[in-house]
């Protein structure tokens, strides 16, 4: 017997298993692109599914915001991927990010009643800024622009024009500002890894669960589904397989739901959505910062709160005549700064030690 109680053959078998697992992991991280003809064929099939759906719900992940220069998590240059390789990560100035072609397409599909609800893992607030109504969004992991008072009943929301998470982190959610009504400490809405989302809004779990129960079709855009798969209420797992929603996935990488999908499209979200909207004969609205809902919904800071943050605020254009940016112009690099608190990239890599705050 070899050291450790394993025979030579058992040790070799264990080494082979390790090599196979490593190869499987590499394959899962590898990005795959359908050739243009195949992608167009698949999009035509997706368009038929969208048109025939009685209740379509869209699940979105970080992959729909990469065109806005916000890094994803599990892609080749994703936050988790870089941290697991021991490389440093800088936080982009997300105040410069704007809704992408995909965000604007989803807003139009909802407007046309082709999409009934959107369930998002993203905290960047871009769905809200695209014009999608609050009632149509469940932001399961929070929204970087929203802080709430949990002492008020119902909870009182404060939508801001800046990232409210500058002073917050895992298990530490107070933003440093107080409720204008009761004076209690405000908190952010972010759900970090290892935490449970307990807020009603903007998480909107009730609407997400209701939408999933009604859905006959689910379209997953830019999500690895490694987190979403852990929420059985979103997949109608109590229903027999024949009665569960048909699943369509758009992602460049493997997801744990691939084998259950009616169709998997290997392509960038913006490319797929451009083709889909063409097939449906729908124009994609341009994002216009002047019309960004955040400016009309936001609560201004009081005079004594003006120095309560150092994050760059969103500002409207100087003139209503400002032309909206063309979709092709989106994706310019955002300025990067070292992490100084906040939600982005916190507690990303599973198994990594989190610094005490």
C-alpha cells in the first residue's frame, strides 16, 4: 500500500479524476460563439417563441451590462475569475455607465406586452434607467441607487443619483444618512454573498415568484445561472417537468441549466437582441439621459447631507436638445478607481476570505 492508505492504482485513478475535473472546469469557462448563420437561425426560433409566449419572463445577469463596460463575474476577465487568479480588480465608475441595447430592447418588449416581468441579479440600476417600470422589475440583489429606512412601515425608499454603497459592505449596510421622516439610519439594498434578501423593494421577490408561477417561457440573458439555480421558486420545481416553462438561454459559456433548455444561443446579448428585435420588426429605442427616469424619481439630499458621500453623481445633459448616443457608441471604457467600499466585487470569489470591515 502507498502512503495515505491508497494503492498505486488507486492513486493513479485519483490523479486521472483530478485531471478530468480540471478539464471539465476549463471547458465550462471557455467561451463559445455560434457562427453567424447558426445564430440567425436560432434567433428566428427564439422570435417565434417570444411571439407565441403567453407569459414571458426574462432573467438577466451581469452579461447584459458588459456592453456598458461593467465587468461580469465569471467571464475570462470577470471579477471572480481575476480574483481567483490572484489578480487585483479595480471598480469602474458606474456613474458613467448607461443602459445598453439589451436593456433598451427589454424595455420595448415590455412596452409591447411581449415580456411580462424581468428578474435581475444586477445591482447597477440600468433596468430602471432604461425606462422599465418599477413594478415590472425584481432586483433580487438590490440596486446601488436606492437606500431605505426599515424603521418606517412600509419601508421608506430614497432613490439617489449616486451610488449609495460607498460606506457599506457585507453585513454592514448603513449608508451614513438618516430618514427624513423618522430620523433612523438608512441602509443600502444590496444582498451580498452569504446574506439573505429580506427587503420588499427593490428585491420584489413576491412579484418574481408570482411571475415564475405564471410563466410559460423564460429567457435567460447573460447569466451564468450558478446563483439563480439556487432559487427553486424561480424554476417551478414543484411542477412536473412537462408543465415547467420552456427555457431559452443566451450565454457564451456553459450554464448548469443548458441540458434543460429548449434552445441555447451562444452569442453576446446585444448581438442576439439586435437580431431578435429585427425579426420581431420592433425598433430599439435609444437611451437619452435627458429622459432617464432616475432624475424625476430621485430624492434630493438635504443641506446637511451634501457632504455625506464622495461618489460621482449622475447629471442630466445641459440641454434637452442633447442627442441620444447611438448604440454602437456605447461601451467606451469607464474610468477605474481602487475599491473604496461599496457593493461591486465584494465577496465575489467563493471560498476566498473576506476582510473584516
